[in-house]
C-alpha cells in the first residue's frame, strides 16, 4: 500500500464558485469543469481512500479532495464529478456543518456556507467519501493535548454517526502538523491524513500525504504540470509553495480576533 500511495497524485480544492474574493482558493465552475475534462481525456480514474484499503487501484489513479466542505462542492463540483464519473474525498469541519465560514479570514464581500447534513448524505450515496477536517478548523499544533484529541476524535465520531461509514481520512487544518498531531490522528482510528506541500517528507507516510493545491490562477498548463514529471513540475512546486504560505496567517487571525487559542 505504501508503494501505491507514492504513485497516486492527490489534488486539493476548496471553493468552486463564481463569487469573488481576495484569496486564491476559489476556482470558477468553468475552470473546474475544464480541469475535470482534462483528467478524463488523459484517462485518469479517480479513487478514494476506501478504494486503497480494498485494493481497488486502477492503472492511472488520482484522488480529488475538497477541504472545508463548502456548499459549493455540492452546488457546482458535484454535478461535474457525476457527469465525468469521478469520485472525491470531502473533508468536513463538523461544527460548521450547514453554517457560514466564520472561522476564516473575511476575504470577500460575504461569507460562504458549508455543506448541510442532507447534502453530505446525498454525496455519500453517490460514492463520495467523507473525511474529517477537525471540529473547529483550528491549527492543531497550537492546541493542548486534550483539545487536540477532542478535535480528531469528536469530528470522526460525528461524521460516522452522520454517514454510517468508517471515517478513514483526516486533513490537517492549514496543513499544520507534527509528530504529536500525527500520533493523535493515528490513535483516533484514521488510516490516512493529508497535508499540502509544506512538511512533506521523502519517506512515504500515510499520515503525512502531500497534495497538489489547485488555485484560481492555475490555467490548464499549470494544472497539467502538477500531474507530470519534468522541469515544469519543479517550477510548479515552487509556485505552489509560494502561494500557500499566506494560509499560515489565518491561525494568527483566529488567535488575535477570534480568541480561539
């Protein structure tokens, strides 16, 4: 399984919407469709972590993930995924199910809703996999042990109760993790955990799986470079690391203005 993990590209998305905001994590529905069409044309087949556990790994696998569990995943991405016969893994913040994203920095003229329970249930019925993104989307490396354990255990319990499925995967909020956080996730019963690019090690670790973020500025060439080897991919990795560092400012916002730590 470890060898297979090292060969499977994992994409990470956030919002799929036409609503404008300052951040780079918002992808327009048209661009998302173009990217999914590219994957289908190149014969990629999407899988979930459940598929890995059961050994269902095709010749050209890819894992499509969505962090935060925004309602736009249901409204905009879900119809395209069904049309292309793709599955995805959606990481849910359990205390914000059906609520607006008040945990995040206000980078747009309005707040964004998260998926509600009925939408999550319908996604599961259509072969989408649900993973955890914690209870409150706080940086886990900042938390004392009891709060860390609450974030990873309670969210898994809530999602299992909602979906009636085993919750196998976790996505670290802001991609922030260390050995203690990894151990807490492992002890909670998860079998996989995802970061972005920062903090990835050379040794394949199922609790520190790197993903390729997809940003608003990614054209089809940039998207292609994420998935293929060569000098273009190395340049793409550098760009992704530069674009992703502002995510570390949100925990500071939470600490100073939300008093969450």
